[in-house]
């Protein structure tokens, strides 16, 4: 009898301005994910604190070495014996002058095995009139991250990174077999671009895409698109959370999907992008 492929659990949240409440929802979600047999759980961007009021949020922020949040997630992962991708959290950069938007991959024994700082800053003025200048407070990262997990070799990215396909090509070149794209997408950009970009990243890399998202109306007044999704390497959505005005009665919605390495191998055999690129290595 064949062993079934491991399950990824996506935790869709409506994170707010109270880190303790967000942590409590994460704890409940990981307990449910572990009980359902998930090998690894994925949180959305800014899972611990979603607050566009930078003066108010500053009271919660510290350098990673001084922040209680990574240790709290380590304890939750260890207690539920499940691997965890933190989505991301705001922390002070090591120099203390600016912030970073940082992901952590935590093993089931609580060990942090990878970190990634969001590279591309969300500096946009949208047709809806929304204006976002992430770089006013956040410093972009400069290091790629790929790490072995129970689901395969995982490439890390965050939200706005989704729009830069060269990042995902670089992750595949470093061995990525699946990629994660935690997000807090705006409603207007989500309606226009979320699904097509997730599917494009899967197709062009031959990777599973795992994208946990924020959803609904948040305590800081913003609204996010939701639609947490897993896409297979052929571009087929495997699971998707519905969009809600809140994240369920438990403070989250949970969706699970199998991550079958055979699907990656089949997609890459059918359309051998790496081989074609090597043969036709043009200097464009």
C-alpha cells in the first residue's frame, strides 16, 4: 500500500492589533491541523500583528533576539509536534533603525531552521486610491532562503514578492520543489491578480505553491482579499479557502491539501523548462 503524500495546512486569519489574540488563534489552528494529520502548517503574512498604524505598533516591536514571538511559535509547534511556517511578523532590524518583515520555518521539535526577510517592498498607489509605502518603515531583505521540510525543499517568499518571477526562478535554481507565498493582499489587487499570479508561479517553476492569506476586515481598518490557496505544479488549484468578513468562529479558517512530489516530477518532465533554458541560454 502506497504512503499518501504529506498534507499542508493553510491557516487563513483576520489578524488584528492584539498579538496575544493572534497567538491564541494560531495555537488553536495548529492543534486542529495536527489532529487532521498535517505535516506542516502555513500562516499568512503579518500573522502575529497586522497594524498599519506604525506609532501604535511600535510598542510591540523588538529585535528578534528580544522579541517573545519567535519563542512563542516555537513552543506551539513543539507542543503540537508539527512543522510551521510563520507567514511573517514585523521585527526591528538588527541595527534597530528600521523594521523587517520576517518569516521563520520551525521544525516540529521547535527548532528554527530558516529565516527570510521580504525582499520587495510594497510601494504602490492603486487605482482604488489606496497608497502603501512599505519602504518608509521596512528594510528589504537581500538573501534567498530554501530549506528542507517534510513537504519537500521549500523556497521562501512573502506577498509582493509574488510579482517578481525572477525570484522564483532563483529559488528553483537552489533546489526548491515548492514555494510559499504568505500574503495580506488588498481586495482590489486580489480580485485582479491573486489567482493568475499564483497559478503562473506554479506553472513556470514546476512547483507547488502554498499561499496562506489574511482575509476580511481588520482592527486597523484595512480589508484583505483572502482566498488562501494551494496550486499544483501544473497550475491546478488543489484547495482554496473562501473569503470571509472574519476568519471563522475560531479566529481562523483551515484548508488542507496533499503535496505530492510525483506531481512536480510529472510537470517538469512534461515541460522541461530547465533543459530548454540551458540549451537556449541567450543573453537577453
